C-alpha cells in the first residue's frame, strides 16, 4: 500500500492542497482567537462591572449584555455560521473563503470567551476586592491589578480551551465554504474517497490540538 | 477621632444598625463585639465607606463619610488601613508586591516604594519572606503582610475585621501584640471587630457590645468585664457550673485592687467560717489581671459574709442554681 507511487502522490497533494490548508487554518484560527479574545475580554469586563455582584451593579446594562451573550451562545456553531451569512456578506463582502469564515467564528468565539472570563472574574474573592477598595484603588485598578491579575491562570486555561474549540469550529466553517483543513478533509478526502488526504488532515488537526494543549498546560503551571 | 451618632442602616427589610452612638478618641484601641449578625462588621465598613448608611452621621477626623464623592472617598481611604479575616492577599504576587500594591495604585516612585516596603517588612518581623508567595506563608505571616499593606499609606486609623479569627490562639496572640505595638509606636487609632474574648481583653481599652444593631453596653473593657452586664453574658454564654444544692452560691469579682490580695483566705480566717470554692478564673487584660471566684457558703453565715464584703469593697453577686445571677448584689 505504501509504495513509492503512493508517497509521490501523497507528497503532491500535501504540497498543493493540504500544506496550504494548514496555513489557512492557522490564519483563520489565529485571527479568530485575537479578535474573539479582545471582544470577549471587553464583554467580560463589562459583565463583571455591571453584574449583580459587580463593582457598579447596573441591572439594565447587565441584562442587555447578558442577552447578547446568551443569544449568541444558544446557536450551534454551524447554524450560526449559516444564519448570519447575510451579515457576513455585508461586513466582509462575501460568504466564501477564509476571511468570510473569520467573522462568524469571531462572533461565536467572543460570546464563549466572554462567559468563561466573566465566571473566572466573579470567582475572585470579594474580600480581596474590598481590601483593594479599602486602600483607595479605583475601579479600573481593581479590575486590572486585582481581578484580571488574580485570574491569569484561569484566563490561560480559558484561552487554551477556546483555541482548541476554534480549531474544531474552523473545520465546520470549512464545510460551508470556509476553506482550511476542514474543507480539504471533506472535499478532497471524504467526498473524493481519498483516505490518505482525509487521515492526513485528521492527523494534522490532532497534532495542532496536542501542541496547543501542551503549551497551554505549561503556561498555566508557569503562571501559578 | 470617630464620632458615630444615631447611625441606622438596613438591607431591604432587615434593620442591621439601629441607632448606633459611639465615640472613639484618637489613639485608642476600640473593640466592637457581638454575635454573628449583630451588625459589627457592617458598622466597621461604614467607617471607611465600604458600606453606606441610611440615617445619622459618621464623622471621621471632622469629615462626614456620607458627604464624600466617589473620588473624594478614595483620597479619604488613604488615611484608613484595613485588615480582614481571610488576609485578602493576592496569591499571584510576592510579599513585596502585595505590600507595594497600595503605593503602586497611588503611583509613588519606585525608590520610595522600595524603602517603605522594606521598612514595613522589618517592622512586621519577616524581612526574609520578601520574595515569597502568600501560599508559602503561615496564617500568622499572611496577616502580618496584610497589616504591612494596610500601613503603607501611613494611615491614622486601622480597621480590623475579625483579623485573628482564622488563626490559632497562639498566633492570634502574636498578632494582637503586633497591633498593640503599632498603636503605641505609631499612635494609630485601631478599631477591632471580633468575637474572641482573649483578643478583646488583651488589646482593647474600650469596647462596645452590639446586639441586633444596637449598642447594649460600652465603656472601658475592665469595667464591662467587672460589671458583667447581661449583654456580656449573652455573648460569652452561660457557664457550666456545678453548683451546690445547699447553702448559698456567691460569685466574687476580682478587680485590680482585690485580685492582688488574698481576700478569700483572709475572709475565712477573720470570720472563722468554712466554705467551698466551686470555681474561678483569672484573665490577663491589657495592663492587669481580672477574674472571679465562685464560693458556696452555709446560709447562716450570709449576713456576716455580706458585711465583710461591704467593709472590704468586694464586688459580688448571688448565683441561682439555674445559672442566672441574682439581682441582689453588692
């Protein structure tokens, strides 16, 4: 089975199709991660400020934010990608390809990250926040010097979890015209009965997840 | 230093503080005691504006806390340090960075921060732990670090919220000794919230006992312990005493003057009567010892004993067999 011809064939596919798809996936996941983390972090901070146990509880603002996060979170990723395609077309100009996939992935990812970060900010000991207040720290200082600072290990594990999740959803985006490894595994592998491409893609995804998880674990331990 | 007048506060329907009046002079160590839910921690938090109050006034150093804007209250809090039961240190920062945190928040220069942190570490007695993380410290050391952090802004007032409640008795004692030292060396007024009697006795000059949002008793700590008001008894709980069925049970309170004399044996010799000693205790207070002894005398000697007590200025009271102290006392 693994004859010379097989490897020549495999190398050709790898060079022309799988290889570029790996970089496409990395770009897609990388861009999603950066954008979703920035937006999610912002939302989480706002949720932590205006939440019922927050620094300046404001029920109305919190409810609006909460509604946005919950609504977005209630869509399964594939459905969200399809459902918001008109908006994607408005924002990106197309619904096909790598760049078009980043938009829905970012929306879904931001909501996911926002909720997880909010939870980890909420877990910061109330007395610690009181202590910071007692020496005259401002709300901004309490957020960044106390809440975020104390949450860094859990922020790292949330980032690891999110990144692995984005690798998975990026392959879903591939199924509906997003490109990347998911599209290759489906179009050139599964639907073309080409097992070598299918399992090569699967193996590369496996390696990606392992690397992300190992780096995440190492960084988490270091941050404690 | 702190004048509290007719202070009230409620959380929804629950009245937590119900007309509190307290005066705390500058330089004093003042104790707020009471059972859980008596409102003592809420009252403490009103002093530095962590909690708001509904009615009445709370004036610290001539400033009514309620009148302060959000910005002013941050400035106001620079003068008030606070320590907590669970130490409230940042787990991810070193001892140095934890103590430096208030100074970095107020943007002091690095050289000043370095100088101040090292000076405070010397004072709290753990200069070798400068680069340790809180998880490497014992409870007592953590509280020392928290005290150092509370002192970084050179406050005039230090608030202690159950600061020794999470510590074992010996460590608690060393922390109260440190508080005493801070009070004497730096002249900082200290307000302590606690339910631990040994802490009260060893550091506080005056105390106020809170019961369901009201000050039931207040005054110098020795006086309160000698008078044994009902609020204090409620707080300590009833003593389990094995009282005699026959004769009369009497509790003699040993004040500073009385406790230095062999008053009991002297009475036995002078009156030539016999009696039994049922129990007794002596406790160390800030500057002296106070305590009580419970004796059982035969009924026929009561008048003799009463007269002896009166002649010698001994404070005493009857104890009924159900544990209640009788109203007739001298």
